[in-house]
């Protein structure tokens, strides 16, 4: 599995709608967080190893109603001490 994080800018007043749509309609979306700062949302997505990240982002995420812009981060390795927060 590939893990990516996608930061999103949304149209004014649409962040919660975009978050709901992402969780309900895009099965690869694991978690969505509202954030402060330059971007409105942070999404954690799990993709199959052979997935085309660019195609996933442009066709499944950027086309959600209310999305203005995205910034994608590809994760290489997760580090954890095993403790839950």
C-alpha cells in the first residue's frame, strides 16, 4: 500500500461538505482533518502499490464539489512506538 496525504483548499463555506463527500464517496480516503492555515483539510489516503497517484488525485479528489486546490505529499515510512493516542 502507498500512503499519501492530500491538503485541500476549499471554496468558502464548503470544507465540511468536501470532507463528508471524500469520506463517503472515495474508498481510498482513510481520514480527513480540518486544519488551520493555508489549507482547509488534510486527507490521509491508502492506495494500492500500482496506483497512479496523479490520476487518483486529479480524478477522484480534485473533482469533488467545492475543491479549489490540492497539495499532495507522498509518505515513505511510518514510525510508531505502538502506543495509541
